[in-house]
């Protein structure tokens, strides 16, 4: 069992329409984790702990798009319906939104890359980050790697992640890599009420 402390923060990656059912870059069963992530959000909110939500926020000619020579279809163009979370995904007004991959010529999977996230966390004296969201093998993986490099303890919300799986085992390999880097696998039922 895990007890939350005043030094914990929640980071949820890229719950955006383009990654969900019918989106431009739909992640299979991505919608299935939304209720679980909302449970985590409610628990952190009830404890007054910080909550961060990342959003891909691409310019229309972002380097990651196939049209620009990148690997992905056009997705999460800043301010478009696909860049927004579904209206059913409830988040508290106190949650901090971290916009990433906003530079046309630079891909950025990590929530820490060219953002103020590390400064926010240090200002809050956060030591441990609970990380979930989309996608396991890209934004979650890279955010966990950077968090560990920056010295944070990480709890990986294994019931609150889904992978793109361009190759069938990409998600599993990403989980193994993150755990190998010291991320602790956590499920909702492990959190003390």
C-alpha cells in the first residue's frame, strides 16, 4: 500500500481527443483508462496535491507530421478540437496544463522538454511523481526517463496507461524500461484511502 504525502504530484500525459476513439492518432482502448485516471485526479485533489496535465500543442506544420517528413499524421494542432480533452474528462480548475512540442522544428515527447514542469515541481517541493496517460511508449516513457534523470521518484500508473504499439510489444518494452530505471509500478487499489 502507498500513502500519499505532501511531496507527491500527479502528472497525466496527453488526454486529448486526437489520441482517443475516432481521433487522428487513435490509441487502441485509450478511452478505457479515463475513469481510472479520474479516480487518481480526485484522490490527489481531495488531498490538495498538485496535478499536472500535459497537452501536445503542435503548430500546423510541426516536424512530426508526415506532411513535414515526420512519422505521425497531423494531430493535436494547437487549439483544434483534436488538441482538447474530451468534455467528459473532468479535471479540477487547479490543475496546471503543460503545453509541449510547440516548436515547429522540434519533437518533444517528454513533459519536461522545453517546459516549466521541473520548475513548478521544485517550487512545490515535490519529490515523487505519479505518472500516467498516453502513450506508454512515447510521452509517458520519455517523461518518466526525464523525471528519473532529474532525481524524482516515480510511480508508474500501470492501470492508467495505454501504448501506441507501432510494434506489438512496444508498450510492454516501455514499461519494462521505465521499471528498470526505478519507476515503481502502481495500481489504483494500492493507494491508501
